[in-house]
């Protein structure tokens, strides 16, 4: 019964998303308008890499010489069809380039989310249950460092340690050179070894965030009246913490996971470049260097759309697990 | 509220003080040292002559880091200032006027929040080109949403209070009311947000410069000093360690202060 | 004449520098309906926690709270800890609280919470425990047992929630039920029903009930004895027949307020000789 109501709720939320998607497309459109030779002409001086040829292709692709409303109309209809044009670099359709790069990014970020969940939640619970002890203070300290850490620096340090000094984890690429010749099980192991460092570095900030949040959420749950009732029933402390406090404290964590998606995507630009992983982040970086605007716009739109989708999924998941939320 | 404060905030203030001093003084005193290429001591590890080592061109790392402070922190502070301006304007207008203006402005805020920050920044940099002022502009233009929401919330809660109604009765216009009554009350959380914002901006700038898309050499910034670190990875550990450490300590100090302000 | 099921001697509880209970002494006769009446801030809830073994670890306690079981065993409640304390809670003393809305876990179904209470001190199979839980829900006057069993707390009325709480408290067959202001958050018609339910259960199950409230009239309506608590001490003991001849000015003032229809939750400006 609840799942049917959830379906209706999901549909309604999907419809609500459409204006935001249009807004996203508008912002992307606005960014293109900043390109030299169009709305802001003075910029042309500041960007020596913008060749005449590139400017012509831009104009041709986005119809930059047409009136603005018409431009936006053309842009929106093409976005709705997922048509972002062809790459300036190799002529490949943008959609295909992104599709080739997406799995790697999704894999790394997916694993990061898993790591964040699996390690962040217990850390936070520990901090709450052992509030004030040395363990709690240590965990809080580590989390604070995690927030301030330039993670790309940590990536470099780890690369140096594992790639040069200790040498037991690979530091570049997704597969070893002899990947093709390996058996399926060995291939899996090989990919896994290549993913250890990127996933570790990518998940750190999110881990810090979740553990702090979980700790606060647990402390709040433990202060509620129903905890007193649970103890009055004669339940063991462990039962009280896990069956009562934790269950309540975990609810908002779902939403938080959804909110870490933009952070993970942004981070992937840095990590994939450092670890040479052929994902969307590295594609973005290379495209920026090459001023490959169609690809940049495609990735920009997609990144925002994925964030939006992540938020939606988080909302739905929360509505599903919290029985108090009415789905009418 | 008194609490055992611990060493954190004090140490943070000391570190930030050092950084500020470097930002102000270093470019005046040490430009020459930062730029001087000592070909006898290329890629030298830390020593008495060069406490933090030298880079591939023999330039002293400590001097470069000190001069980089002005750039990195300066970018952070100015960018946050810009984001505060935009955010306060958007949030204040949305909260005060309400209605379609509120919905439109908040809609814009929600849309902006959908973009992974680095994606948006890089896209704009791709269009405008790298460089210190573009970086400031872009970071400022993509970080205002938090402030907008905060300010709007404060304005909404204060809007119907008596002293506002009194001011309106006297004939004060919206801008004046915003400026003299509403905004000073919103200052607290905005300040915390601003300090945290500086930490984030420093991290963003260093990430951008590290990628080669932020502050361009030869202007030193902590981020592009790390690019040297990457190039010499495994050979010159100090070129990677110290710039990163400086960024970390600065962001940590700012977070600590913000936490304490709360 | 059997000995009292509960004997409290000079109980003192403080949190940090705040003395919540400053020397409370009274006794609860076995099988009786006894009330503890006081305004907010009088220390009655803290006393209830002390009796139930639910005081936080940070509380400083002195004095004696002696619980006498039916089997003749005597337990100093304040000295319990760890596993013995866990066993005591629920199987010897059951507790219900003021706000059933916040005292029930919002993300667990009502029936599940009752079932959980059933197996806290007894091992039963899944089928046995859910059957027992349903029985309990029926015995506290819940008509639509099945619907309530499957509902979440927010889907139930205030009266139903409190009945679920009572069912949970009785699940492990305690000998004493401590009811800390169970009707304060309910409307007056439901209030009367819940108080009657408690009294009925008392007689059916040979339960002793300690009823804590700020409403003196409500207490007098049911109780054999009423102890009046003020500023952390027991000020007076009333037996029903004598109630209208109450001597202390404070008790008279409380009574007057109740008769005049004013809920005496907080009582400012009462002057009496013992100020």
C-alpha cells in the first residue's frame, strides 16, 4: 500500500523537477553566452586560446549570431534530445564520449558512497555512544582534518608513497598493461587494486561529513523520550542503541548521501586526472584544456542533472523509510 | 556559553596571523628571494640555506610559499566578499519582498545548487580563460547560495517584528530597512558562513591552480606550487608536502575559528 | 497487614548543583492505588525515575528506595546497576510516562514495541510473543487490536497511545506500576478512562499503582493515600476520608484551586506558615 503511494509521490516529484532542469539548461546557456565573440566581446582579448576557427564553430553550433530567445529555444530542444553536438577535438558525438567515460566515474563514485556509508555511520555512532571520551575526541579531530584537507594533495602524497616508496598499489589507470591476458577473477582483482587509492581519497570528505552528522543525529535520538521508555521496558543497552536510537538517527543520513553526489562529481575532476582514470572528470578536465565546448556543456548539464536526480532519489528513499511522512 | 576551549582556536589564530603577516609583508620583502634562481641548488632538499627546499629552477620554496599567501588567501577573501554581496542581495530581496520575486530568486538558488561546484567553475574558466581575477569572479559567483538562504531565513523571521513595522510606518524604504535593521541581525550566522567560505575558497583556488587553470605561473599561489610537486613526485617530496600542508593548516584554522564562533 | 511494596526513606537526588529531591519519605501499600501530587518542579518526576531505576548515571542519589517483592525479597533500588538493574526494570517495576506521543518510538509499529517488551525478560517464540502482545493490547481496552498492532504511533489517538504504553509496561508482569503524569497530555474524558483502566488493572492483576500527578482532585478520586510533594519534600499525607479536613495551607490551596476548576500546574503566590 505504501509502495503504491510512493510511486505516485515519485511521479509528482519528477514532474516538479522539470522547471529546475530548464533552469539548469538556462544556466548552461548563459555560460556559453560568456564566450568571446558573442555577448561579452571584451573577453575576446583575455582569452588568447580562442582561435578564430573555434569561434566560428561555436557560432555555428550554438547559433550565436541569432537573436537570444531563438538561441535558447534551439538549445533547449537539443538538450531534450540529449544532442550536445560533436566534440571539437575528435568529432565524436558528445553523448558517445560521455557514455564511454561515465561507467568509470559511476564505479568510483558508487564505491565511494558505499565506503562513506559503511565506515562513516559506525564512526559517528561510536562518537555519540562514547561521547566525550578520547576515542570521540580523536574521531572528531580526524573529521575536522578531513574537512580541511586538500584531497588532491593527499592523492599526490599517497601516489608518492605507494607508487614510488612502497610500491604495492598501482597509482595510474584502471587496468594493468597485461589486463587482457588475465583470467576473469584476476581481472577483477586487478581492477580492484587500481581502485583502492582513488576510492579512498574520493570518499574522505564525505566520510568526515557523514560521521559528524551521524554523531549529532545519534546524540539527538538518544535524548528523546522513547529511549527512556525502551530502558524502562528492561531492554539491554545494546538493544536500546541499535533498535531504537540508531533506527531513528539513520533516517536523515539517506538524504545526506544524496547530497554528497555533487561533491563526489566535482572531486572526480581532480582524482581522475591525478590517477589517470578515464572517467567523466578527466574528460571534463581535458575538454577544458582543449576548449572543447560541446563536451564541456554536455558534462556540465549532465553533472547538474545527476545531482538533481540524486537529490530526488534521496528524498524518495527518506519518504519511504520514515513512516511519519504522508505521501498524499 | 563557556566551554573548555582547548588549544584549537588559539593555535588557529596564531597560524592565521602568520599567514596574514606573510600575505602583507612577504611580497614586499621577499619578491627578490622568491624569484631568484639559484642554479647551484636546484631541487635541493630542506637545509639551513633553504629551510623548505628549492624547486626545479632553484627558487626557495619558503619564500615562494610566503609570497603565495597573498594570492591564495587574497583570492579566498575577495571571492568570499563577492559571494557575500551577491548572497545578501539575493536573500535579502527574496525574504523581504516575498511573492513571485521570492520564488524566482529561490528557484535560481536551487538551480545553482544543482551544479557540482568544480564543474561550473571549470566551465566558466574554459569560456573566460584562467587568471587570478577570473578565479575570484567565478568562485564568488558560485558560492553565494548558502548566504542567500541564511539571509532570507533571517529576514523572513524578522520581517513582521514590531520595530520593522514601526520603521515602515515612519516611511523608511526597503533598502534602508534592510540595511539598518534586518541585516545587522543576520550577521552572526553569515559571519560563520563567511569564515568557512574562505577555507573552501582557498581549497578551490588551490585545486584550480593545481590543474593549471587558476593562477598562472610565474605568480606563485599555493595551488600552482603543488603542480611543481606533482611534476617532481618521488624525487622532491618537499615540493609536494609543504604547499599542501600550508593549505591544510589554513583551511583547518579557518574551520576551527568558524566552529568556535558558533 | 502486609508490609509495603515500596518504602522510600529520605531520598535525595541532585544533578550537579541542583537538588531536585531533598528528602522524600513515603510508602506504597501492596495492591493499593497511591498518588504523589505536586506542581511542576516539585521533584515528582525525578522521584518516579528513582523508583523505576531510570535515573541517569550522572545523578547523585542518597537515601533508600526499598522494593519488596511478592516472594519476600528486598531490593535496594538505588544500589542496582548493570544486568540486575536491567532485570529490575520492567519485570519488577513498570513505568508509563507523560507524553505517549514522544514516549513511543515513531518508526516502529505499536505492536512491535509491545512484543519487544514481552521478550525483554522472557524467551518466547515469535508466534507466542505476538500473540501475547495482542492479548495485552486487548486487556488495556483497545477495541481494534489488529489495527492498532499494525499502526505506527502517529496513526493512533492520544488515548490509544497511552493504552499501548500501559500494555508495554505490563508485558513482563511487574508488581508495581509507576505512572508519571499519564493523563496530563490527554483531554479530560480520556483522562477519566485511563485512570479507571489503571484502577481496574490493579484489581485484576493484584498490581500496586503509584500515580503521579499535579491534579489533587483527580488523585483523591481514586487513591487510598495521597502524598503531597513540594520543593523536593513530602509535605503532607492525605487519606481520602480525611481529605476535606486537610490541615496544611498548601494542601488546602491545591484543593481549593482544583475545586474552582483551575488546573494547579504551577502555583504562585501561595503563602503559608512554613515559607
